[in-house]
C-alpha cells in the first residue's frame, strides 16, 4: 500500500539513530553468534553473521531500556532477557545459493523470474531490503525461517561496533507484519478422499 499524496515525515527507507538503545529495524553488521554444542565434550562454535535485523517490538525495547535506567523502578517486569533477530544475506550471494557456504550448507539457486517475486515482496518466507549507498546498506534478503535470539546484554555490549542503520518506521512495520504473517501461517494436512461406493439398490425410473 502506498501513502500516495498523504503527508509523511518519512523521507528515506533507512536512517541512523543514536546508540543509546537497540531499536526494532536496526540493521547490524558482523554480529558474532555462539552456538553451544549438545555434546558436552564438543567445543562451542562461533559464527559471524554479515547482516542481521532486529525484530523485537520497539515498544518492548524502549520499555526495557527505560526500566533498566529508572532508579525509582520497584520491579523488573519490563526487562527483556533476549532479543529476536533475523539474518539478512547479500542478494547476489543469496541468488546463487552461496550465502551459507561458511556453514557448509548449499542453498537453493534463484533464477531471475523467481527472484523478482522476492524483490516485490511476493514470497512470504523472505523480505527484500533495497540498498542505500550513503548509509552502507546493500541489497539484502531477510530469511524469516532462520530467526534466532541473542541474550540482551550480549547484544548491547557489541552494539556500538556493529550498528549500521535503522529501517524507518512504516517500512519497519511492514517487515514486522510480514514476519508475523509467516510465523502465523497454518499448514493444513492433506486429507485423502475416501473412494465412492456404489449404492446397494439402484433406483429405477420414476
């Protein structure tokens, strides 16, 4: 949906905000994620994600920040323990199925026609982010299936060094809405149709 001629204060798809707190729609660069092995004898593995997008609702992020910095607060019910994110992949590597080669994974190749559906937001699994050169944002593809969380304090410790830009409000809400729709989709089972049985008595002519 386009705003048409209605007035809007949003002039760009992305902006840079202060580094006081994490915001929904933040685009982060080179976030390090540690995966703990299930085998207690195995070593944890560390992965650096080229791009990630913060998906936790901004009101929750704001309340968490304000509550933690309010000396008069009597409880911690607004505190967040973890922050929800999705990885975003450079579109060229994504199209060629090479975006997860560092993890030893071969992903799907997307031809021109099928990738156009991703670019026009017509594939429910993915969200396309257009480039904005002055902020260092390149064409990215967000994969909703790969969502994950990071401990809140760990993300704040790294935040100053990995923050790139923030998706502007309406574009951020569009991303959030599409993510919620993807998570809320319902997979219906295929119910086999029982074979038709002939009637025991065939009615005669009226």
